[in-house]
C-alpha cells in the first residue's frame, strides 16, 4: 500500500478537492513563514477539512527572527490540526 500526500501554500489558489485528488491520504498546509501568515492558509484549511483526511500545518523558518516568536506565531495560526511540521 502506498501513502500519498500533498503540500499546499500560497502558490496554489485552491486546495485540491476529492474529485481532483481521490487517492490523497493527507495534506500539509503552509501556515507561516517567519512571522508572516500565508494568506491562503484559512482557505486551504477549510477546503482540506472537506477531504476528511489528516491535516498538518507547516512553518518555514526565517533567519534573524526569534525562534520563540516564530513558534508562537505558527502555533496560533495553525490552530487545531493533526500535525505540525517545521521546514528548516
């Protein structure tokens, strides 16, 4: 059995739907980069919830900003998801 997932960020205008991706087992959504919120995060999250599969949020780290500040911003933005990922 293979497990397939996708990640989405600002670069995708919409989160793929069950019709376009019937074989996806999970989705990872970019929530933040540094202290900046991905402007599509909320829309991607809402669409991903319709897929009824595990959802993770990820943060892209940015040099020169406090790790604690980045973590705080990420966790507040990500909210209640199934997993959290840090992209270093």
